[in-house]
């Protein structure tokens, strides 16, 4: 580490960064984002939401249209990519096919004019780290997909960069290998203490790997927080629907908040008249008006099938279908005009399937969140 700035300086800071390619549409909209040293931050979002563009600007392959990006407190505006001390891994490995594994890994060191003796030591160390020691002389075409991805990882880490950017690095791998590599990258992150900015559209990957997740849509961060925060307290319908499954019960606010619970900033308990059912209680961020149209968002695993007269939040529906998943079952249930998905443990669902059967559903008050009603497909403003 050179010229150690004060501890509070974030390692990376985007300040009001905007990007347009065509001069018309901003694919990144006024991005303010700080990344701490040692953090594992994931950018999660649908295709075209600006994730790769954000990485490319940090790496120096695209210039921001407005705003600035700081690394260690210094503007990167005039620093070419190879002087940024940023490592990169991409989906398609992007190894040089005509170079051996050893030469691929050595490439960033040679580019940065590391002394010859150091190049060999570092290459060996980096390949050992990703468990590929001894394969220096192979060519990329002689390696499996997972091995190639590990070479790419070694190449990104070999010069001990300040930050490693990974853009869908596991996208080309099958499920099992992908999960192994997720763990491997996580362990490398923990042991090396490096800072990682990771891009994926796989929400499970984001949840299992990250310290924080920034959920992108249309060039904006919709929410940034720990995996738990974004999953359990999504701030809007887009986040709720993008991360995990989600039921949205439409309704109207009857009582905006219970004064006893409305301390500053804390979620407030509202009463909502459901379109297709009784009134229920749910948590709202921020104030809501009486009569305002909303949706109560509930995760499928939070809906309980047992008849619970003690619960204030209960709805009834008719069973449409039971889908067996081995470790759990999913029940499609019609509730008035909408369909609700319930994720049930197998011991909760012993009955033989009986289409049309009446189902009682209940949930704990703090598992229902008041969000804006879904608009088709639902990107929230
Ligand atoms: N070089 C380019 N020239 C013009 N438009 C571009 C360029 N690169 C990206 N775009 C556009 O900018 C928007 C954001 O693209 P970007 O690649 O950042 O999205 P992404 O979130 O990485 O998507 P994906 O998940 O599909 O990789 C898209 O609408 C895309 O078409
Ligand atoms: Mg991309």
C-alpha cells in the first residue's frame, strides 16, 4: 500500500458519476457509492442496468460523462487503466489462448515492469493460491472451465491490486462448479483481505458472497445494504421482487401508523385493507396516507399454513397446485384475484394434494412490508 490516506477515506468513491454512451440516455445516473477497504461488494441487477459500465469506469476503460471516481482519495480521471492497480476477472475468462498459464499470469507483472526474479516467484505463489501449482506450462485450451477461471483469478491477484473487479466471473460454469468457486473466492477474499467488487445477476450468489449488495435498476442503486437488509427489508417492490420470491397483496392504507411505534426512522406499523381479504398489519418505511394504494409484501417462506387464530394477519385461499421440491413443497394458492406462493416444509404439508381445498394462511406482523403497488414488471422509481 502506498501513501496511506486516513482510515476514513473510502478505498473507492464514486461521486455523482453519470455515464451516457449516446448523449441521450444515462445508463448510469448520478451514482454515489463508497467502498471500504477489505469489503466484498456485489452489484446485482437485471441485464442492462449499468453494472458492467460501472466497473469499466472504475477500471478506466470507459470515462464518466460527469462526476468523478476516487481511489484512495485520489481522482482517477487522468490515470490510465494499467496504472490503477485494479485487478479484473470476466465471465469469458479472457485468457490469452496462445500463451501458457504461467505467461498469462505473468502478463500483468510484465506490463507493470516487475523485475524478472519477482515475476517467477509471484506467478508460482498466485497459482498455488488457486490450487493450480504445476500447470504453468499448459495452454488455456488444455484446462477445464473451472481451471481457466482460476487462472483468470490468479492473473487478477498476482500484482496485489487494491481492488479486484469481477464481472459475472462464474457465469460460464455449471451449477456445482459455480458453487465451489463461490466458496473459493470467498475464502480468498477472507484470507487475503482484498477488496472485491463483484457483478452478478444471480441473487443467491449475491446473498451468499457479499458483505453488502447494491441493487441496480436502470442505472440507479435502488438499495444498498447487507444481504439480510436487502432480503428482509427491501425498500421497494423492485428490490423485493428481484431478490428472492415475493408475494404482493394489493390493498389500501386504513391506519397509517400506530403512534407508539413511530419513533424516528424506524418502520411503522400500518393497517391495510386488502382488496381480497381482511385488514392486516404490516410495517412501512416512511409515512403513508389514509386511502393510499399499496401492496403488502410477504416472502413465500414466511406464510404459515397452520390454522393460527391467535395471529392478527390471516387470509384464506384455495389451493391451485402443490409442487414438490424434495426439501420443501410450494403451494400455489388463489386468494381473490391474485395468486400467492407458499413455501412449506414437507412436515407442514402432509395432506395429499387436493385441488380447490381451502387453505388458511397467516404470518407474523413484522414479515409483512408495506410497499408501493406493483406496476407491470415493476421497476420502482
Ligand atoms: N459500449 C457501449 N456503447 C453503447 N451502449 C452501451 C455500451 N455498453 C453498454 N451500453 C448500454 O448501456 C446499458 C448498460 O449496459 P451494461 O453493460 O452496463 O449493463 P449490465 O448491467 O452490465 O448488463 P448485463 O447484466 O447484461 O451484463 C445498456 O443499455 C447497454 O446497451
Ligand atoms: Mg454486464
